């Protein structure tokens, strides 16, 4: 059984790139471009992991992390924030919202 990763990213090219790379590594992926699509993805089939863009256009992606942490059946799902904001204060805000880790953009892919 493949692990399912939800990629929450408002830039379609970035989402496609991440999903293609993850699928090449053997994961099943789903992509959501905004918070509404993210919530719908959880109703359809909760993922095993979430890669979450912190800034989704005018929406705060961290609202999804906070929601996941409040839902008893979802609390164990790891959320990894992906952001261009790499300042220590930004990373602290990400962790306080309930993310397990923070990865900086741009992405650097390495093939194993």
C-alpha cells in the first residue's frame, strides 16, 4: 500500500512538480490549491502526510494545520510546512500552528 501525500500548494506548476517527484519516489499524491480544496480532500480520503504551503494566495495555509490539530481523528497526521519565509520567527509561527517540520522553498530535489 502506497502512502498518500496531500500537497497543498496554490502554484499549479509547483504542485505538479512536487507530485511528479513524490510519485516517482513511490507515493500516491493528491493536490489542493486552496483551503476549501484541502478540507474536501480530507473528507474524500485523509492523507498520511500533508505538505502545506504556508501562503496560499490570500489564505493562510496554517489554518489547515490548526484545524488538523483540533480534529481528534486527524491529529496524528504529520504536517510539513513548505515556505519561502525562512526567518526563525516564521518557523516558530509554523511550529506553533501545529506543523511537525518546516522546509524552505525553493525545492532542491535529490534522486536516491
